[in-house]
C-alpha cells in the first residue's frame, strides 16, 4: 500500500498542485507572435554597428531616431580613448561588488564630479540607473513611510517603492492639485511617517517636464522630500547640462541619473546629502550585492561628463534639432504633445497596430524609431529622439519619410516585412 501523504487523511483527495508555468499561456503572446510573423514586431531586433545619427538596421541604412545618445558622445574619440585606457589599466571587469573589491579610483573621481555638477554634498555611483532608484527607495523607506510618484514616472521609481517596506502612492501626471490631495491624504493618516515625492525632470516617453517649482512648494508645505530623476535631462537641460532642477532654480533633496543616455555609457548615480549617501553605503543591498560597473564604462562616463559640462554647443544643437523635428512633424499633422524643450519628440498614434504599421513604413523609408505601447504608455506612440550630431539634412530626411509613410498608410499601400 502506498504511504499516505503527510497532512492528508486516507479519505481526503490529493490537491492538484498549481503550476507556476501556467501563467506563460498569456494571450498577449499570441499578438506578439502574430506581429512577429508579419514583420511588424519592433522589439528585440538587432541594430548593427554603431548607434550614431545614422546607423544600420538589418542591413539597411537608417536615420537613427531611436537612441538616447543625446549628445552624440558614443563616437567621440576622447570617450573611446578613456574606455580603452581604463581596460589597459584595470582590465575588463572588477569581478566584485563596490563593498569589497569593486571600488576603483574612477568611482571616486566620478562621484566628486557628479556631486559638484548636481550641487550636492555627495554622490554614489551604481552599476545601472535602475539599481540606483531601486536601492535608494528600498533603503530609505521604512514601514511607516511612503513615496508619492507621478503616474508617468519611470518604472524604476515604481519598482523601488514596491521593493521597499513603505507605501506607494501616485498622483496624476504633472498635476500639482493631485499631488496636494495625495500628500494631504497621507498626512491625515494616523502614524504616517516620512514621505518622498518622486518625479522625472524630463519624462522618458512624452518628453515633457515636471512643474518643479510647484512640486517643490507642495513638498515644503507637507514636509516631503523631493526626488528628481534627471536621466533624460542630464547633459541636455539646464546650466552646464545639470538638469531641470538646476534650470528651474529648485533645490531637490535627492537627484538620480544615469550614464546610459547623454553620458554614452552604462551606470547610474544618487546625489544628495552626505548623511544619505553614507547611509546607502552600509544599507543598500542593490549596491552591496551586485557587481560593480566595468572599468571601461566608468571611464567613458567620466570622460563624457567632462565634455557634457563644457561643450555648450551640444546642448544647443540637440535642442535645435529636436525643435526642427517637432515643427516638421506637427506641420504634417502629427500629434507631438507638449514635448518642447527636450531631445524627445513623441508621435502619438493611439492604436497599437497602427503604431506598428507606421513604425514599419518608416523603416522602409530609412528611419528607425521606437514603438511604445500600453501599459508602458497610456496609448501607443512612436518615440523619436535626436542627437547633437544629427544634421539639419538628417532631420529633414526623417520628416519626409514620415510624410511618405503617412500617405502610404492612408492609401493602404504599406505591407508587412519592412517593404513599402
């Protein structure tokens, strides 16, 4: 006779075990596979060669409007040389965390530069920008605390709140009145602790900016700390590219940013009071238990940051090219939202399949864009972004491609597979 299972009497039926893999039968995958079969899937496809103002995508030359290389520094010989020199000196990797053997002199120099640039007492470098937000919020927020995020804030801020022991609240995108209500509700609760208000300086999909002066005033009224994520503003906006807070004359309590956009590398940082930075060094698990950034990435970011601070023409040019694109697309009747003053120009489409068709039609005319769909955005859009190294001719060519793609789609002539 078989031995009875522990905890079950002979009369009890054995409970069927749930399979954790069952959730992979997701209906969204069917749409994904259908789009892939028709050549309309814009995700996880390889860009060949350097991601500059012009690139090569699946064998065809394209004007690259799908990169965050805002200042065009990935190809700068000074940045490349710094990366090579770091490999020669430190090797290809540190094979350890910051806590143990993974801190290099490059970290200290980069942290000093960032703190000076952001106007804070100190800064701390992380392996990625995502980990910076995850670690900061996860370490600072206790069980009685909360973070109130803009509803359009980057996923790393939302995930950082979820990772923490605190509460996650949200307010309507760029609506100060909604923020006021959220903070008033939080403060009215018995035992409510500290609170951080987290916003993006420039929002990654829409390209619009947070109303920082209003947000800061509301934070002061309710005793909240202000966190500004300058990932998409760093190097592009503000005096010496210091970001939206510096431009608005607002003193953020905490500033986070990334090296993977204007600074032509990979990594991230938290900048703020020395007491907070010191606290993070001894409590932040995403800092202490992940490998340190590779030497080439640190050196590239350091070199790019020095260039970004000193070469104002890059900021002026990237914003001019973005405005050229914005005017051109708006003149064709495309909805580009309220993105003025950033390197990002969204093209709102609405329907997911229409966005995929437009992405594909543009590709057939030599323009690469990023396709964003819900739930990442409230409605589908093509996210375009420009570089300081784009020429006026590059942008004019892209606008013509949008015009031709629109006409083809209206006439029903565009077909899957990247061919018009």
